[in-house]
C-alpha cells in the first residue's frame, strides 16, 4: 500500500515501557511494587523493568534467578502481547481523530503529522494539547510529547520531555536545540556509541562540528546519516499509510491443545481459508499475524512481515511454523486466529482473474451467503454459525479429531 499523505511537521507521542504501563493500568496498585515483565519468548529473561526494580539493581535481559537474587520482592509478570497490541491500536485510532496522518514506529511510539492543523487548533501548543486529550486517561500521566520539523526532532523533543508534558521546538531553532543533546538520542548500536565516546564525542553539536567526510570515512554510510541527523540536515516527514481492512480466520478447539503438530495443521487450514476470501483476490499477502488465546486468559502472538509478498499458502505458513517451533505458546491453545494485515498488488494475471466471469459468480454466491448469515444473527442475537473441519483425523477422540471454525461468509 502506498502512503496516503505526508507531513513535514511532526508531533511525537511516546509512552516509555508501554507493555509494562498496560499491565499497571489493568492491575491496580502494581505500580507501587518493583515489577518486571518477562520476555514473550521462551528464554525466561526479563524484558522490561520498572523504575523501582531498577533502583534495586534489576536490569532487562537478566534471568529470573538473577533478578530475584537482587530483589526478593520483585513481582514477575507474564507478557500478554495481544493486549499490548490492542491497546496500541486503540491509541493510533484515537490519534486519527486529530490528524489523518499517523505513523506507528513501535509499541508506545507514534508520530502525528500536523501540517495544516494550525487552521483547526491554532498554535503548536494547542495542537499538542489536542493530542494529549486523545490519549487514554491511564496513559496521560506517563505520555511524553514532542513537536518539531521532521520525525527525528519530534522524537528528541519527546525524549527530553517530562512524563505528562511536552517539548516544542519552534521553527528556526532546530540546530540550537539539537546541539546540546547527547549522542544517545541517535539510532546507535552499542559498538558505534562506544566508539563515538572514545573519540570524545558526547553531544550532537560535537558530532556536527566535525567534517561530514571524516565521519563517513570512519563509520561509512551509517556515519553519514548520523552526522546529517545531528546537523539537522534530515527532516523525515510523517507518512500516513492506508490501513487495509484485515482478513481474519479463526479456529476454536473443542478442548485446549498444545501439540505443535496439531497447531501447524490448524494453521494450514486457516491460511487456506483466508486465501479464499473475496477481498484477497487480486492481492498478495505482505504481513500476517497469528494469535493464540491460551488457557488462563493469557495469549501468544507472532507477527511476520513477508520479504516477498505472496499468495502461496506454503510460503505464508513457513515463517509462522518456524516461530511455533522456536517460541511456542506457553500453554494449551483454546483459539487460534490468523490475520492478513497488509497486502501488495498482485500480478496482472491475478488482476484479470479477479474480473473474470467465474470470480463474478463466486462474488454473487458470497453476497447471498453474507445476507443469510446477517439475517440469522439478527434473529438469534448472537453468533451461532460454525464450520466443522477435520484437524486430527488419526485421533480416537471426536473432540480431538474435529475443530470449529467461525463461519464468516
């Protein structure tokens, strides 16, 4: 999908430790204790750590035993990536009420394009205030906002803001603002950060004062980009992208299952079903998510961006099956949900196929099924349409042999 619009002026909305903040919002009183969120994979290492836990010496990446040895009162939290993803999606939707140009960067970090908003809200401070009002009440005390020309300046401004407050960089003052900032605000890896500090470069002003050619010779193309960011020569615009309507296929098991072979078989069923959806005709799949609802109200999530968009079931399934093998769900799965979340235009053959007579006939049948399904739901007031499929034909137990798929014509 191509960008729908761009904006040179940017507002950065940043909620540090967003997953941990989500847990604190739904567990009253959790913020008063030293807490740590476990990594979503199977390493059983710490992912995010609260400030109270950091004061006790606990750091991300530690094992559970190391962390408990430093802080016996540490509260460990199992991750719920689906919940964090849903909360962030709700935040992006709320930001769209202020501007149609919204770009997500990572969980808890988004950019809002503000070109033209002066005529609606007024000066930058009022735009920032309007953005603040769209953030949920539980996040307002922790959200940090920045405003400036381009995403980098907006991000640096947000990183300098105090929780619940904003930093605005007026037009024409970008260089003065950047010069005093530490080099840690740049997108650096550990080795580059260490090398810069060994050279005595600790601020963006010190980096920009050196010749661009010297930095490029020392650090290559990455060094050239870092120098240009530090010197304020790059002002990357916010890119608002068209959000395609996802294609969703779900499977509910009669009894929770944990066998990887069965989950892989169920995944194949879901992919084949999603590929047959009428909205998919003429498009190749570019991004896919697999969500598992586990026993005990927890969840598991895998999000894959396909390097080469495809409509081939095997190529879509391969990275998801690898994720199931390397980082499987930590409990028995009650429900499996597959989503195609982004698409790329198909080949000319696919486009022609979408317009041929057979496709038109199938579309007519699909509309008839949708009308009948809506009428049934209106009459019974709840979803009662399911499709029974065979998922484990070798099992002697009927509840293992078959599974229910929500019927969504």
